[in-house]
C-alpha cells in the first residue's frame, strides 16, 4: 500500500503536479534556494551510475534540471517528451539532469533500468537537494543558461519549455561561432 500512496496523491493533483516529501518550512530552506534571474546554487551529487556530478561542471551549456520521482504520475508522463527533447538537442550545448525524490534507491534503479533514461539522475537521499533548491512540487524544472543563471522555473509540464530551451541553446551556440 505504501508504494501506491504516492500515485494516489498524484492522481488527485495531476493538473498541479505532485507534492514531494520535502518539507520546506525550515528557516534555512526558505533562505537558500534557487531564484529565477540569479546564479544557480551549486548542486553536487553522485549519479545513479556512480559518477560524481557537479552543476558548475556544465558551465557553457544550457542545463535542464528536473526534480522528479518515479511515484509521481505527472513526472512519469513527461518522460517520453523529455526523451524527445534530449534527442533533438543531441550534439548541441545542452544537458539534462534528473534529481529523484524517490524514497528508495532500489526502486529508482529498477525504474531507470526498465525505462532507459538517457540522462544522468541523482538519488536525492533525504531530499536535501530539493530542500536547498526550494522544490515544493514535483515535477519542478529549472532551466539554467550557459552562464549558470536560472532563466526559468516550471512547475509541471508547459508548452513554453521547448521554446525556452531552444532559445537558450541557440544563444549558447552563437557564442562559440
């Protein structure tokens, strides 16, 4: 039953996204975090494949940072679109990083193996990264430009996401020409 509780909650709030198990009521969580127009805070972790991952290592590329979970219906529903986006951006200055709010690393690993996601994912144990970035709902997607500045924060799916990615990637490409 515990495994289905998240899905039941997601089905009730599909139009609005899922609520993660991330309390943001602590003063530290409210004072820190990611703000549109500001330099993105550092994000460090280990990918599910065991590789160290540091957001600042991707300077010069547009980064789409997706806070999600396997138990979140709207998050899972976005995956086919996200795969298409990653495929369209192949060879361009773009990187997609997932940050999973799953409670169990094994559940996440099983889901990733079954669904063959072509981007790195971080298991956010204890939802520390979600708290630091002030994530209140899943999916929350941050779009970061090539200079490391957060340009957009999307809650759930939006039609503006693809256009915003294309615009920032084109800007990044024009710098290298």
